[in-house]
C-alpha cells in the first residue's frame, strides 16, 4: 500500500483543522482511518497518536455539522 494512503504517527499533522477545506479534511480522515486499521491488524492495537488524530478529526467534523 502506498505510504500516502496512510498517515503514520510520525507524519506531519495540521495544527489547526479549522483551516482545512472539507475535501482535504475528508482525505486526512481517510488516511488516519487506514492507519488505524493498519495498526490494529499488524500490531494488535492502535498507536496513541493515531487515536488522538482520529478523535480530533471526529470533533472537527462534529463542529462543522453544527
């Protein structure tokens, strides 16, 4: 799988998700979700940074819905 399809915990992550357009936020969410799945399958658990990023993205999507 291509490295740009997943966002590893050591890869850069935007400081402020509010600045991202919806399309970029959706791509970022897909990359984090793929990384989360990869970690669970290969490691048996997710990395704390990936969990945090997943949470941050969920919060941003919720804020945009309101």
